[in-house]
């Protein structure tokens, strides 16, 4: 798998062109908070992959290789209006049991990964830059763009929707 094609930044101009192709009438930049744990064969090793997720997701993202690429940020940039699921340091943090369950399902789907183990001590929060597009029709449709491609792409829209739902619940008084 060529990691150069897995992720890249999408600038505003490229995002607006792509979102218009999907009939999005309006769009905005956003940052999604995800939690990551390293996957290694032994604890002292450099991570072979990362498992990324947040509470409320049924499936995690399996990220091959290191996270040291410009697609991820360890802190969301100041002044960004749309930060999904991460205003407090513990927001959206999955339990260790959730990571263990996600990893079990990934191992069942990809038997070659059985030798890797989740390293809970490596838990960290990361920010993924994306673009959200909105198409107004009978119902408003959400379109999510990012520099992520491949299998990970399918988990982004549920993650964004879960973060938007959590923020809406937090904003409404009980």
C-alpha cells in the first residue's frame, strides 16, 4: 500500500470545486477530533499502525505506518470555528474496551494483523482537517471531504455525524 496516496491536504479551492461537483451549495472547513492508539508486535517497538476512533463509532479507522504526516495535527488551529468533538480534553474518548473490540474486528477481517497488539499507553488525541458540504433538497445532505482515501474514508462521515449529534445534545438545555 503506497502511503503517499493515503492522505494529503485539501486546500479551500480544491475542496470547493469537488463539493460543487457533488451539488453542495455551501461548505466550510472543519477539524474532527479522533483518538489514536499504537499497534505494535511488542511494546517497545515503533508503531506498525494506528487504530483511530471516537466514542459512538461502530468501526475504527486502521491507519498504516506512522502518524507523522501533515494530514494530522496534534492541536486544532486557533480560530477554527468548527471543531468537532474535542473542546474538552476527554470529549469523545473511547474506552480501552472499545479499542479492544474494534481491534478484534479488524483482526478477523485481516488475518495477517494477528501479531499486532493495542498499546493503551500510547493513547493520544489527533485532529483531522476536513471540509463539510451541505446540499439542500428535500432533506439537507452532508458531504464530507478529506485527504484520507481508501478504507478509512467510510468511517469519516459516521464520525462527523456522531460528533455533530453530541454537540447538538450538549448545546440544548435539559
